[in-house]
């Protein structure tokens, strides 16, 4: 099984990486392949709603988003992680996710999703909710933990002192592993849920 982790922090080896390291450790114990891509320090612009992806199957901007698309399609689960800026995720990560989810037309149903947020003090739950919305609009089950998936830390390395936060990360990883394996067994026995043809309703006529 494969999990793709997108690290939205611009800091290499920062507190977001410390939180993710706890998840990776459990995944390795569960024999789940993990790939981490750090995009917070990349030059990624936002969607311009040009429609190119609907005709060509990929985003018009040939940057890390198109590379992530192939990895996302091959993965059984996706973890997105971000530091908190003004009670929101890193803008580079949001630009990346907007384009990644909009430009990829493969079926994401039953790929497991989880978000991880890191902050000095506040804005964690708002950012957590913001990131989970990408999963819940895509038919992706959202894995939970013993608490909201958050870790505290300001200066580099301080996240190591948040023992409850790190435990929350490990619990999240174990729950994700169980959910991924359960879904794989369910697919074999029952297949994916039946899908209706999409209906688009506009409220202004």
C-alpha cells in the first residue's frame, strides 16, 4: 500500500516535519510505502480557471502539481500537512491543492485522507477544517485520531516537546493503516459503492 504525504511547510526539517516523522514511523511498521513531497518552498501559483485540464487531463502550468497528480493517483492515501498562518494553511499548499484536486479527473473514491496542522498556539482547528474539505468533496474517507490532528511548536524543534500531539500523530497513522487495509479488503469482496451520474444545480437562473 502507498501513502503520499504533501508537506506544505517552507521549512526543511521544521516542526511540521517532526509531526510527520511520527506518522512515517508507524507506516513503516505497518509495511506501508510512504513518499513525502515538500512543496511549501516551491514556486506554485494558484488556479486561473482556464479549463485546460478538462481538455488535456493535466494543469496548464507544468510545475510540481502535475508531478504530484501521478503520485496521488497511484496512492491509497493522502496526508496533507501545514503550519498555520493567520488561522489558515500555507498559501502555497492551498494553491497546490486547489489545482491538484481540480485538474485530476481520476476517481478518488475511498482513498484515505488526513490533514495535519502545526502552530505555536491558535488557528489549528480552522486550518484542520480547511484542509479536510478537499477530501470530503472527493469521496475520500477522512481518518481520525484521538484528538484533532494538531501539534504545537514555534521555534524549530519545539514540536518534539508536545508529547500529546506526537501521540495523536501515531494514533492517526495506526487508524489510517487499519482503514486503508479494511478498504482494500472491502474492494475485493464488495467493490466500490455505486455512483450516480453527476447532477449540477445552479441556484441563480
